[in-house]
C-alpha cells in the first residue's frame, strides 16, 4: 500500500493498474488437488514476473489466493491492455495436468484501468480494475477488459461496489 500511496500522490506520472484473476482455480483444486493449484499459482506468478521484467512496473501484489494486482508506471491504458493480452496468451499456453483423460489449461481474466485519483482514496484505487476484471469474467473469461466509464455493465458494477462500501 505504501507504493500505491506514493503513486496516488504523484500526479506528474501516469499510472495504470491490472487486476488479474486466475479463472476457476477452485475447480483445479477440487479436480487435481491443491498441489496442482499451487503449481498453477507459481507458474502464473513466474509469467507475471518474466513478462513485467522488461517494463517499468512499481508493484506486483497477490490480493487473494487466485487474484493479483499490478501497478505500472509510465504506461497508458492501451499499452497496459496490450501487456495484459500478452500475459493472458502466455497463461493460456500452459498445459498442467492430464488426469483420467482430462487436461487442464489455465486461463486468466484481466481488468485494466487508469489509476483513479479521487476522494475515495488509495483503497478505492483498485475498484475500476477489479470491476473490469469481473466484466471479463461475465463476458466469458479468458479475456482482457478495459475500464470504460461509458460501459453500462461496468458503471452498474462500480455503483454497486460503492454502495456496498457505504453500507459497510
């Protein structure tokens, strides 16, 4: 959160966010076992580190068991979406397990947004990227979605998350 706080305060530099969710990891854990799920997470993290090693990123964070966030510095939204697409393709190429004739090929849903600097503060900065990631899942998984304020589905989700925050 300290790096995100610094990025939030530095208005001279452009920052973008990726919110990445490994699709249906719980199915991997249930079907192939947690050891396989751990391998998927480790491989995914290696893909992130390898792909991002050639760009100016500020932070990679594991949010939950199957979700990650990346803060990029000096990237516009279009370039961030292209980088996210590269990550998505690399993840899809992996082939993990063959059990009883079934093969698991992982996918990832990725939401991309600009770092939003408004009154919601640092904790609210991830919400647009998280919402666009959920839109990617809603639209079939294994895709990249960009947070666009004109997208009715995304705007509705944003309003719902803000309302949930208010209730809490």
